[in-house]
C-alpha cells in the first residue's frame, strides 16, 4: 500500500518487490476485495480512513 500511496504503477510495484506483474495484479485485487473497494483510488481512501498507513 505504501507504494500505491506514492503513486507507483503496477509495473513499478512489481520491480520494487521483485514480483511478476501478474502477481501484483492478483495481490491488489485481493486487497481491494478485503477493503470492499473496486479501484486503486477507493483503496487509498479506505486505507486512509481506516488509519492503516501513516500518510
């Protein structure tokens, strides 16, 4: 989530974490499902509202 907050693309996240692009997409979709959201923007808002990351 910290990488999303910084505005990193899926490709950048994959490179930073040494993961495949497909893995990043799967992980993000699972995070979105757990947060009950459907987009990157909604996820960032939810994380901020829940206080899950210090921004």
